[in-house]
């Protein structure tokens, strides 16, 4: 399982840990029923939602990037839980965002993409809003939208595109590039679209308006656009283009017919509409289907004449309805039988295969290949200049993570292997020249579990004790459609994503969440919950199930000796085991040892914790005496 999928599942479990899943489910159900939502602020500012927002935010790599105030998630982690919750709730009373830090990110064409980085507190507030708005909007979004949505991604978008090309034989595609989409979103129009979705909480709408108009440091106050880098921006961008999705869908897929046609249900949960479409083709309607990922979308058509008319209609619709212009040079109509079309880092077309059937052929886009090559060479150079085992391990791990990420993403291309081989040779030469004697061929060294899929490759190399994954060893994996039954906001849909937390007592988990240690930091209380789940509610030493009263969260390295509240420095123990770690009096040690009855292995684990705490170990002789 990829890191991205693990992260998605973890976020879903977080909702259950913090007892917010039932609230989100109800919002989703009510949104499907077209209810109006007029008091969402009370849910957004609930203690459980704020705790959940902190947890989701700290898992985001961007949380370590400072805003204009120079603060990161590490600064929030030092606050006590009541202090953090109180501060967030107070901010919502009269919200005024701090200025946004501007950062230019280089693009492949030599230009830059502007990012707006809010302060960490503003990002936390945006996360609180996102968690409550998402289930409402998910009930209103179209199935053709795949970007920045739960349990959807590039794979699903590519699968939809290939289905239209190969199974439906739609070989005329409209490529439309919106000129500066994120910088040109009309704020007034966006707020009206949010209102149309049923969100009628005027206080929330004023807060979103304030977020959109937050000052950009050194530039001023924006009059339009959604800042790239904001946590709420992806959801807002989907709200803007949701209208486009449904408009295109209404032209064909959603067109009503006099007769309700029956059809089988496919494996992914969608209904077979072939009978309906067969009848629609007898009309003068233009057959068309949209596939969208964020602001990157394609419209598939059967006839070139239909595509020409639809191209002009879409251009006019975007201008009139959303106030958005298209890029004339990048927007075009492509016949996929004769030319490639770029989509999400891939180049796709069809060619005639066996039995005169058209099949999809896809390549990694040349720009993407150039980017992969440049990045890989930089990471090889970093390995060359590394010194010491620890630094070497870090840079090699970074290179391996990059290789696995490239393989996980681009393996969906049918020509992934030959495309990668073109640059793999150059990378191998770079490794040979820069690392020379440091690189060893495969020997008796054990291949780590995460690298098992590369076990058959002859290009595996080792640098010291660290494996170096072969960038040329990529195996094609066709993109998979999203199952319609998979849904983050229904019990049946979540069962498709992961097994429920059967090994964890949810009543204890919620009690830990609702009764934090008020004198401790928010980081400590959050990690206490994580550890309880990770250890399946058991003591780390005795492996016995713990009741609520028996749960103690111990600092491996005491705070007095420089230890922190980070996850790695904490452990869940039985209350008696915790007392035994800190006990120094023989009488106390003897009394506790008589009740816990530790074996040699358990005693060794306990003594490691006593050593970290700067306390002498309990010997076997002492234990025998005690017992």
C-alpha cells in the first residue's frame, strides 16, 4: 500500500478516534436530502473538531513551513489543549486572518507558480472549516470530478478517460486550459455557489470571504482568486467547477428520457446506461463526457462536428457563468487516432490493435521525464556528498522514496517501462561515476520488506548497508475505477476502505479524547490517543488489555532530561508498570514486583525504560528476592 493511501485511511480513522464521524455522516445525509445548514459554526468550533483539525494538520508536511509570523506546528504543539482550543474558538468570534506569505514555486516551463502560505493558526482554522464543509459538498459533487476529493485521485481520472477512449470508442477530445484559474476565481460568484450548496451560515460565509481577501505580504489585498497553498483552496476550486461538471453532464449523461431503462450494476457500483445512450444517439443531442481533475479537464466526444460546437459553447459558458478565460494556444480539439493528448503527466492516444479494435496507448509526458531525470541526478549527487552512516541513510532513503513515488504514479502508463528505460541508463551512469567504489552489487544482504517488489531486478545495488532501488524497474499497472460504494461518509462505504476498529475499545478511546490532561500540551494528549490505538489498548510491557483507570502515558526520556512530547518519546503502560519505572525505594519495588510478576523479557524492556530515565536497573536477583 502506498504512503498516500495509508494517509487517507489514517485521516478517516482520525474522525472515529475523535468521535466526529457520526456528525460528518449526518451532514452528508442531510446534504443529500437538500437540507439547509444555518449553524455550522457551532460544529466547527466544537472541541472535538478542533482536536481533529490539529491531528490532521500535523500530519501534513506543509505544517512545518512557517507563515509570515514565523511559526510552525511545533509552536502549536507546545500549547496546552485548553489553551489551543480556547484560542481557536476566540478567533472564530471575530475572525481576521493574518497576512499570507508569498512563495514562488518554479514550473517546468521556466515560469513560477505563486503559493500563498497562511500562518499556522490560520491553517488550523481553515482545517476546522474544511472538515465540516467537505461532507456537505461531497454530497453535491459530480462523479466526474476526481481531484482533491476523499478516496479519489489521478488513477480514477485516468481510468475514466481510458474507458471513454477504449470501451466507448470516443476518440475526439476537447482540451481546455483555463487561463490562471486559481488567480481569477470571482469571490462573489464563489460565495453564491457555496450558498447554492445549502450552506446558509452567514457567519461562516463572512469568514470564508475574509480568508479569500487575506492580505498577501508585499503585494496587498486580492480582489479575486483562491490562494494556492491554503488548506481550504482545493475544496473551493471544486465548488467553482462543480457547476461545469453538472452542465456538461446535463448535455448527455443526465439527459432525461421518457422511459426508465433497466441496466446491470457494474463491479464498481455504477449502472449500465448502454440502453439509454443507444436511444439518445437517435436524437440530435451531442454525445459528450467530462473527466476532471482540479482545473485540468477533458471532454470526450464521438464526432468532430459535435466537438467544435461544444468547444465554443464551453468557452462561452466559462466566460459568462464563471468569468474565466481559456488559453487559446493550449486549448484545442484532438483526434486521438492521430495525435496525443496530455493529461496529468501522461500522453494518451489510441491505436488499432487486434481485430481492428482501438486500444489505449499511454506514455509518460516528455516534460515529466525531464523532471524525473533532473531530480534523480540531484539526489544521486546528494548521496555522493553524504558523510557518515546517519546522513548516508537519510539521503539514500530520500532517493528510494523518490523512485518508489515515480513508479507508483507513472506505472499506469502502458509504455511506462520503455519510457523509464530511456532515462534509467543516464541515471545508472551518474551513479557509477559519482558513487564508484561505494556502490556494491547484490550480495548476501537482506532486501527490506518495502523493497520486495524489486527483488527480481538485476539492477539492485547497495551503498553500505542501504539498498539503492533501480529506477528502471517499473511494472505496468492499469488504472482502476473508483467503486461507487466507497464513501467516507457512510458506514457501508467506510467498510470498503478499512476494517472498523474492532481491537480498540472505542468508549475508552473517546474518554481519553474528552478528558485530556489539562496540564499537558496538545501534542502530548494527541499522541496519547495515537499510542492507545497503535498498541491496541495494551500495556507495552505486559501486553495486557488496559482499563481506563490503568492507562498511563510515560515519557521514555523524562522532560527534566530534555525529553519532549513527541510520539517517539511516549509509550502507554499499566499504571503499576509506570510506577515501577520511577521507583527507587526497595520496599516500593518489592511491593509492585509481587503484583505484576514480570518475566525476563518484560523485565529487560522495563530496565531499558529505567535506564532512559536515569534510574538503576532491577536485577534478576532483586526480582527473585521480591517474589
